[in-house]
């Protein structure tokens, strides 16, 4: 018996800087999980994943990540990805580069 569909978000890594990013309902990308579109329909999720994978100049490794109904990761991997590396405080852990990515935004390197 196939597993039932769980609420999910589309996540990927920014192609140029490697940040974990999430697809928003407005067809943009955000570094903040709270901005992500929570998808509850499997067919819609597949369409959104196709949309994400059609952006090879922007993102790499897009996939669906399962979330709880209140948009919290259900798997340790996703919780780890949203907070960043744990070996020292940098990036998201100290508040650098929060929120949505603006189209054409120059990112700190």
C-alpha cells in the first residue's frame, strides 16, 4: 500500500551560494521556512516541483520535504538544513541573509 501524501514544501539549494531555500506561493525563493508554500495536495506538489526543477540557473537539488501541519520539519535532516551547519555560529545562525531572495539580488560571498 502506498504511503499517503504528507504536507510538504519544495526546497533546494541556491545554485550560486549554496543556501537552503524554499519555494514560496508567489513563485519566489526564500531562505526562511516560514515563507515557504505548504502544499497539501500531491498533484499540486508535483507541479511545483517541476516548476522548481525548471530553474537550473537558480537552484539545484529541488525536492519535496515533508512538514507537519504547522509547517515544522518532520525529519531531522530538514530541521538541520533550515538552521545551517552546527559546528560554529555563522550564516543563518547569526541572522545573516534572512528572508526572501529578491530577483537579481547580489548576495554576500
